[in-house]
């Protein structure tokens, strides 16, 4: 979904939202179910869980926390682990680092098969939760009144529920927001606070675009290549991917067709917007950012995790717009989630929950947001003194959290990704091929419905 969560999947909006500039969406792995011959993890075994009486004192419970973060993200995680270990004497968290989220999932699969599991993992998997490989957290949450689940960003907390039970907790989140050139808007006497609808943004893009010799030399806006942006805009218009009963694909309704065709017209007919596509890895993403940074476009839609790569002396951020007569935007916000393997002992599970609660505290989730660009998971982070001071000098940092408070949840594709694949193909037809949205979405629906029917 979002770029940083993608190096972290893609999800996010899609596939499910779903980490980023590099980011992905669900923090979990879609690996197959663990099997007896899956092997054993390369990490060392988890220490004995139970506190041991020693001369009238209890030794702390030492647990392993597995996560696939490197670079600055890894450094910030290590800093919070050290802070937690120094803050109390009941639990010691031992970090075990993998290369990325995917490797964490693979290592966990082997650990579950061997029965030698860590107590805490930055990973989530709905199918594994249903099969009993993860421990439900509802009783742990109920036993800690000051956890205050009501303060957690609702869309993030909901993403951790499986069949009504809370199996995963959000550690941080990502969503796609709007970044714009302050100079471009000021030059055209456009105020960002007036761009609350896509219609207004489209008109502003037309005003800011510059054409010469029949070609556009300066673009009014650059949506990011892919289906995610257009799905966000469609959800904001009231569209849905499936019917309420989950049996019918609904991606050919007027909400979808009108939204996607509007983007097609902006890109191909009006030529006030454009996309970069193709290339190696995130090449298209950085080309889009460069256009705005180098004064070739007025703004673009990108990940909340892009903030570390942007110069906010030149740029500013705003929430995604809604549509006239519909209301505020409802773009997807994806949570990177953590869970507790069911085979961890009760003492280890309690210790892991204590660690998760610490990480999710207003102060620490605000720290994470300030230092990584990802979204804080608690709404009260906006009131944290350090975050308040930071947002006063870095106002863009509060935009993702504000947007997440009224965001849509990532789509959980029941076909294992086939519906999302159909949407990606349709998006390329519209954005790159200039195919009318009605045609592209009709073909996508037929493909997606066939795949959904196979699941019955």
C-alpha cells in the first residue's frame, strides 16, 4: 500500500495496507502453515520463562522479540528496547533481528513447527491466528485497565482482530498523504486548506499546470503509480470492493468508474497530472518525489514514511481530500502489527504484552513517529509534550495520524491476492493505457469474481 510498508509489502491498500522512502502494510508473512518438517529457526532458543526465586528475589522473565528492521528503524527499535529494559525489573527483552518482515515470518514458521517459539514477534498472519498459532490477547488487555484500548487509533486496532478476537496489536502505521510545493501554491494564490475535495484539487492542478508547445512542462499534481491512490479516492467516494455479504465483487459501480475515469482524464486528456511508471524497484517513486523537489510538479501523493526523504523548507503536507457532497477522505491506513505465539508460556505471554504496552504508550509511540515518519498508534500521542513541540516545528508530522483517525481499513483479499491483482492490472490500463475506466473495471470484476467464486 504504501511505499515504506512495502519494503516493510504492499499492502496497504492493498493487498493488505498496508509500510513507506519504503513502507508495506501488514507486518506479517503470508507463508503457508507451519509443518513438522519446516526446520528450526536460526535464532537461539527462548530462555526459560518462569521467574525463579533467588534469595528472596525473582529473576526477570527474559523474552525474545523478533523483528525485521534495519537501518534507522532498527536503531530506534533498539533504543526503545533498551529504555524498556532499564525502566523495570520484571522483564528483559532480547532483540533478535531478521533481514525484513518476510524473513521474520519464515523464521516464525519454523519456530512454530519445532515448538521453540519467541514470545513476541513483529509479524501477523490471520490464517495462522485462526489455526491457533497465535495467542488471543483479549484477557491480557482486560487485565491491564490502563492499557486504554479506546485511545488506540480505531482502524489500527480493528486490523488486529480475527473473528472478533484481538490477536495482534498495532506497533505503528502508514497511510498515503498529500505533499505539495509551498512555492507553487503561493505563486498561484491557492491555499492548501481549500483543497478538501478532489474536485478542488483537480481545478488547482489545472491552474498550476504549465504547457508549452502542446506539452505540459509543469504538472499540477502527480498521483503515485498503481491502484492504491485510486482505491483510496474510491473508498472516499463510498465505493467498496466486496458486497456486505462478501460474495460479490463491486468494483464496477459508479463510485469506481467515475473516480477512476476522473484520474484518467486528468492524466491523459487534461494532462494536468502525470505518473511515473516502470523502472527498477522504487525508481518510479523517487522520480515522482524528484519532480516536486526539483520544481517540475506542484505536489504528489505518497507514503507517510516519505517524510524522512523530503525537504520541508520547500514542501508541506495535507490530508487526502474527499469528494463534494460525500465528506472527508477515507484513504486506507495500514498497521504494522505484533503478536504472541500461542506456544509461549503464560509467563512469557504476560511479559510480551508488557513490552507491547510499553512500546504503544503515548510517549513511545510519539517517539517512534517523530523519528521514523510512521504513524503513532495512539490518538493521545497528539498531546504528548515532545510530540506537540515537534509538530509545532514540523507540522507535517501530525498529518498522517490525523488522517488515520478517519481512515479505511486495508482490504483483506479472500482469494489470496487475486482480486488485488485484477485491480492492479486495471489501474495500469487506466493510468498508462488510457483505457476507459468502465472497460478496465468491468474486465477486472469478471476476473476477480471468478476467483472469488472458486472460494465458495
